[in-house]
C-alpha cells in the first residue's frame, strides 16, 4: 500500500522559463524543463502536488542581493555575458520569474498552505555574483529567496547546495553574514574553482560557511557521509527557521559536465539526509544544474517523491 501523503508540497513551474533561449548546443537548454514537466505531468504523484505559478520578482527583491548597476545592465543586455552565460531577449523576464518562484514558495509556506516546495526554474542561480552573471546564472534565485524569507519573518536561513559545481555566488553574498548558513558539496577542483574546505566565511560570518569538496569519481557512500553524518549536526546547531536548497542534479553519474558517480539511489539518500534535518521547518528546493535529460527528469521525480512522503 502506498504511503499516505504527509506533507503539503508545492510544485512551481511556468512556461515563462522557456523564454530564456540558448544558442544551438548549449547544455542549459529549455529541453531541461520540458522533460521535467512531462515527467511530472505523467507521473502518479502529479495529483498529490499543489501546482503553483511563480510571481515576478521586482527590482526591490533583486536589489536585496544584486547591485543596481548590474540589474540595470541585465535588463538591457543580450549576447554572451561571459564564455558560458548567454542572455537572450527573453532571459531577463525568465530570470525575474525564476527568482520570483522561490519568493512565491516562501510566501506560500509562510501562509501555511504548503510546507515543502520544488521550483522547476531556469535560468539557474547559484553562480550569479552580486554584480555579474556567470556559469549559466543571471540572478541568484536562492540568495534572493533567502533575503525575502528574512523580510517575511524567517530570520535564520540554512542553504544547502548539492550541485556538482560550487555555488560561488551564494557563498560570496553571505560569507560575512551569521544569519545565513551556506553548506555545499561539490566536485573539486572543478568549475568555478572555489569551495575549498578552508573557506569558512569571513568576519562575523566566519564559521557559517561549510564546504565539502568531493574528488573526481566520488560516489554514493561519500555523499551519504556528508548528508547523514555531517549535515545534521550543523543544522541542529544553527537552528534555522527555513531551509533553502540549490538542487543541482549534475552530480549524477550520467551527467556530461562533471565526473561524480552518484546514482539515483544516492540522490534519494541525499534527499533523505536533508529532509531529516527539516522536519520542523519549511524546505524549498530550487533547480540548478543537471544536463543529462533522462537523469534529470528521474532525479526530480525522486525529489518530489521524497518531499511528499519522507517523514
């Protein structure tokens, strides 16, 4: 007999994210969201999710994290911002809704309508610095969400990032802040070159950044240790009011852009490690990387299953 649904889980998606057009062959294509949408729509769990639409983040939301000069530039810019990051005519609109999806999920949690959420968004966010786009990312969706959460009354934010690439933007935005804890596992050394275990924050934020660099070929057991033996104590000591997750599925063994060996079961165990820490607080996931379409859609379904059923 199937487990009863025990959590109210929001699923946030909109076709606006398809406006972010990539050049031919770019890995961060709209096909990523199309395969996720189809997988969710045709799954047995679709009817158990609370389907929500994103709001559009406004200038004030973005400027809690990004500089005004950068915001103004992105509103007018098209072309390659850097070697990896392409901005099309529809990208700024998509990026405002991507950040707004995380904001909407937090607002729904605050109202008590949901207690967990998955935001199927693009462009991704965790490489975006305060003053520049990089690594496929335009606005830092989770960082913007964290500042919105604080304005909504969630004072202490714990951010977890399991993308294969280190979330340099998120770390740098909060590295001097003791109200936001940033925890990351990632392949190292690998793009963007940050995320050594010696990086622990600065000033009053020292001790509120925790990196676990993983070597090429790291596999399920390495991530099990990180998410079941290390993470719970960090969360327990910090006592967050909400947990935000940068969910990058490019750590999967089938992903073409990296060299980790995490299986579907390994991803399920990462999810269970995170959710075991989030029993009493809202937990919101926002899509980051993941470039093998089959592995990506399977991983998102695993995530949604765990959000629904993990106690």
